[in-house]
């Protein structure tokens, strides 16, 4: 099985129109921890204002790859990476890319909600404050705008000073999403964001992602194949640390080119 070239895989930038150029691109990326190699030869780009789903069995490297896109793995013992990952043509580990700026521009929401031990309002504007993006008197308006955007405002408007840990799990996840949006990222990474949510909240999050994709580039790791089909324009299938196939979501699910993809999307492996 040969690694598959993706729908936006590392084309020479001179050959790509400005409007079509991926906002982020991985070129021949390998990732591992110590002596263990997790990913090999990943070539994948993310087109502006689209949703890309990363699918594949547990342990195939989806989350490791996702966390490499904004350097969340950097502090993990033994982590290493080869190849390049570029944001707007700049390698994310170069001197020209401040890690704090990278993580503002490439936000992330994790599988399990991780609110900070501060008030609901302060959770939303924590990044805004850290990056000094707005004066203090604007923080309340920013918090309201982001909470409205994720559909949480009605539930918390009269308790903004309360602890977020009094919220339900689904509400905590929406709060974390509001916090990620408050710093106005260019790219939003989501690692199984609805895996612990009820169907109603999951539907709400999926609808929100469709709206966000009008101005954001979104990459979502999901084990829910139906979710990938519902929300993503593009899908990338990883298996045993290799990008097997990627492209238009409908094509990946209805007419895949590789036998491993056929087996996975039909439920025979994974």
C-alpha cells in the first residue's frame, strides 16, 4: 500500500492559485515518540473555509497528527517530527512563527471539556486577555458574542460569574468552543468534540461547524463516520500511520480508490 497523495497535497506553490492555496499544509511529515514512529510521509493540505474530517481506527495517528498542527505535542516526552508543516507558507517551528501566535491562529478543542478554574465569563476571554487582543472594557461584549455564537448564552447569561464546573458536560464543551473562537483563529482543530455529547447537542455543534466554515478552516478528528459525511467537504483516511486516501467526502465514502478505505468505510475493519 503506497501513501496516497491528498486533495491538497504539497503542490508547488507557484502552480496553485492564491484563492485555492491551502492555509495549512503538511509535507512529507513523519511523527514519533522516542523510538516509536507513529506517522510516515503525510502529505495533506487544508483549503480555506472548508471542513476536513480525519478518520481511521483507534491508534492510527489521527490525534497525534492533529496536535502536531499547532505544536501541542512539543512538550510530550520524546516527541519528534520530520518534514514540514506550514501555515500560510511559514514553517510552524521557524523563528518567524511565535508558538503563542500559532496557537492563537490555530485553535483547538479537545475530546473532553477542559474549562479553566475561573468564572464562565473569564473562561471565554482568557485567550483574549493573554494575547492582549482587546481592552478590558470590551471583554464582557466579547464573552456575550462568543457565547451567543455557540448557543450557550441563554443558559448562562445570569450566571457568568459562576464556576464552569457547574455546567453540564455538553455545556462545558460549548464553553470551550466559545473560548477557542474568542481569539479569532484562522484554523480550528477539533479532536472528537462530540464523542461525549447527547444527540441534540451533537446536532447543535455540527450546525455551528457548518456556519463557522464560512470564515474558518476546520479540521475534525472523528470516529463517527456518519458525522464525517454530514459535516465535512473533504475526508482523509489514516491507517497504520499512513495517509491511505483523501479527497472529496462523497467520493471517499461512495467510491474509494483503495481497498483499505473500502473496508473501513463499510465497517469491515476498525
